[in-house]
C-alpha cells in the first residue's frame, strides 16, 4: 500500500500532516529501516522531516520512541503491493517490473503442487545461481521478492491464483498416500483415520506457506493449517456418505435401457432429485439458456442417429424401392425355377399317359355350372377354353390322362399369377379353389401310377408351391397395383413406410423372402433406408416424426415387457419385438435412435415454458435485491444479477453434461454404497487441507 492509498483508505488521520503520519507509521511498523528508506518504499515524496516535538523524536529514533504513538489503528496495512523496486539489485528489477504473465501462473500452480514450498524452491535455485555468478543475492532476499510478487499477483487475480493452487494440488493428491476408504460400518474409525491424514497434509502445507522467520512462528502457522485439515478431511468423508438420499437413481429398467443402447444420461437424467433442481434452474435466464443448448444437442444427437441408419446409397427413396424390388424379383425367379425343375424331374418318374377319372374336379365344375341356372350360353362365355375342353371330356365320360390334367393345372397356375382370370378377389379366389381341387385329383393319380417316394415328393412339392403362391399374394399389394401393374420404386418405398406405421404385420412376409437357398438376398441395408424414410417430415429428418410413427407401429404390433433386470435383457427384449425387423433391418441402431428421439422430446417438453415473472425474479430480481440490501451501488447490483445467471448457466450445463456425469459417477457410486474409494477421498481431502491457506487468503 502506498502513502496516498493510506490517506484515501483512512480518512480519520486527516488531522495529521503528511510528515506527522509518515513518522508515526514508520515508528510503529517499519522501525527496522531508516526514515528515508521507508519514505521511498511507500512512495512518499519528502518535503522535509519533522524537526520539533515528538514527531522529530519518532523520526530520529523510531524503535526507542514507538510507545509514544498510539494513534494508528492496528488494522492499518502499510505493506506495499510488493517491495520498492529500488531495494532490489539491477538484475532482479527487470523481472519484478514485468506485467503479470505465464511465469506468475506457473508459480501459483507450483504452490499447490509443492504444499506451499514453491517460492522456497525457486529462491534456492536462484540464490545458488547468484552465488555461482557472483551476483551476491541471498536466499532470503530472493524468497521475500517472490513472496511479494506472489502476493501482488494474488491481490490482482484472486480467483485465478486460488484456482491454480487448487489445480496444482490435484496431482499431488492423487499420488500421495491416503487413508482407507470411508467405512460406513465403522464411522468413528473412519473419522479418526481421515482426521490424521488431513492434519498431516494441512500441517505440511502450513510449513510451506508460512512467512515466519522463527521456529515458533512456523510451528504456529503449521498448527493452524493442521487443525483445518483435521476437521475438513473427515467432514468431507462423512458429509459425502450422508448425501446418499440425494443420489437416488432412476428405475433399474431405465438404467438397463440406457446402458444397453450405449446412451450416457446426464446427472439430472440419472437422479430425479437433481432433475428437480435442474428444473428450478430452468426458471432462471442463465438456466434457460443452458436448457436451450441442451435441447439443441439432444435434437442433433437424435437427427445424427436417424441419419446414420441409412448409408449414402440408401438415403434416396428411389434407391430404397429398387433394392426391395430386386430382392423380391430375385426371390420369385429363384422359386419359379426351383418348382419348374422339381415338377419336370417328377414327370420323369410318373406314367403321364395313364388314364383316370378326376372326380373332385368334375364335381366342382358341375357345381359351378349350376350357378348359371341352365344358361349354357352365359357359362360358355365366362369359362376359358381349357376348362371348356376339360368339361366336355368329363361329360362325355372319357377318362383323362395324367398329362392332360397336369397341363390344365399348369395353365390355371399361370392364369392366377398373371391375372388372366381377373384381378378382383372373387375371380382370384375361384381360380385358386379350382387349382387346389385339380391338385387333389392329380395327387391321387400320381399316387396310383408311381412309387411311394415319387408320390410323397409330389405332395411335399405341391404344398411348398402353394405356400409360394400365398406369399406372392401377400407381397403383390406392396409391389403392384390391383391390376398387376408394377409400382415405381418411389411408390414401393412409400407403401413400405405406410405399412410400417399402420400395418406392420403385413410386412412380416418380407423377412421370409430373404432366407434360405431360394432367398432373394439381404434387405438389411435397404431396410435401414425405410427406417430413415419413416423419420422424414417434408424431406428433412425429424426425431418427432420418427417417434410418432414408431409409437403407432408399436401399438399395432404389441406392447413391450418393461421388466429388464440387466442391459442384455433390455436390448434383447426390445430388439426382438422391434418394428425394424419387419423391413429386414438390424433393430439395435434403430431402437437406439428412437431412445435419443424420446430424450429430445422430453427435453423439449421440459423447456416448453416461456420466460415468465418467476423466471425474471429468480434470474435477476432476487440477486439484485439482495445486492441492494447489502449496500451495493448500481454497478454492483447489475454485476450480482449477471454473476447469479452465469452461475445458474454453468450449474445447469454441468447437470446436463454427459462428460460430467461420467467423470463424477465413481464418486456418486461411493456415496450410494458408503464405500468412497481411497483415491477419491485422497483427492478431495488433500485438495481441501493443502489449499486451506489459498482459500483463507482468497
């Protein structure tokens, strides 16, 4: 503090002249130096020293006459920001006059890392160098210079200086020996262990930061910090163990889902009590800004996950549709070739010229003819030529060859596939009914005119072919119009998206066309393209749209068991019933994207409220009123409101940060099961006890 600063800070001494006040301060505090040196040190420009009265006596003999002056308060601090530059040798003056910079930053951090012995170490190294170079500065002079410099840096940068000391102590805390973890079963023993550890670290730091010159002064400083450590360390351990109720987690099912689908929840999402506190922070302007940032992040996470479902080749609707069409056509062609080859091989083992009477077929045709009530002309118009020939032969009493009935059945099958009999449901149903009846007669004829192996093969092949026709019937509405005209690739994709939402069960057949030797190929890549298409809203990926369609699809395909004892069960149960399987896609990434979309929606709902009176009061009014009540000026009131909102913003960011949640999860686990790890306690207690001096100075 300079002389002018003393004048400004202590107006009660205005009745003293400058010479009188300087003489009193010199006598009371700095009587170990000459009056002239003291005047220079505090920046006092002498106009002359007192020549008469007790002021002159104080100036001439300050040590012997200091008891004469009792008018200066004990609270007056005349220690300068750092010592007068003129007292330093020239080679140190350049360093002491430099603006604060990286060297001061490193020096502050070193204090924490060395338990306060940083300036002693630096002074020792510099003194050794001076001794070697003949400069002649002593250890104590270097030490005092560094202490002055550090004190000035701390005065100007209190937050930075204290923070650096705390940060510097962290590596030491991690490497230093530590007491055993907090023992919930024996709290008294834990308190004792932590108290001894804290006292040890605190005492060591007290020695390092002591400015005492004598052993008794150093012991006094060490005792003070040891006492702080002895109290702080066990308080940390017992206090953390008492926070168990605060960190009550969400349900096991929610935890299992998040872990199973590789989603890292924030602290507020993990612990409902912290979530409620976060909701309160959202009523402040600072908190609402952080909440908006969280919402943007969650929405972007969901968008990225949905976008990543499909590769670049499967983002376009046309490419998705083409892929499905190709797989379906390949499957159909493979099956048609298989049945063609199978039936041709079977014909070689059957007497195709053998005659028989197809009783079932004749009875069906007669029953159908009765529908026309004797109007043979109308019946002749409706029936196709092959059936007319068959009817005539049967009515004439002729037996048919197996080959003739075989060809009739083949013609019926082709007509069903191409829609020759008509594409409406009635025509198709009649054609399929006749096909089945002809197959019964043919099966009996082959049984009578071949061996058992051939007959069994025909029966099985015939059943497989019927299943093939049924699957074609299920697939046809997806890929073609009712008149058999094929859909465009874009229309196929649109139909898949519609059915995914409204009729997911109608897509189950798609999984069947991809499996087995006659399968058409994998639909997994194209299926992810469909899933991405379900999230589109006017051409852009929308988590809300994806979630809406997912929920509708889920409601049509059945509910999910919500009891998941572990992440594996959660993923297995949800994936097994996922709508993604209906389009042949791997359900894991889709279900994960849906969970992220749900999180984004929940975040949006929490942040839906507009700024209201409560928010304005919580974010600005209350802090400002508090500052005003404490006598702050307008600048102080505004600063207080700003600081309150910054604090709310930073706290809200921490509660919603996934990285913060991961970082402190081990500590919370220790709190929950009353078994805080030795490393955690070592870190916290050592930081507190070792930096008690830094906090007290701040």
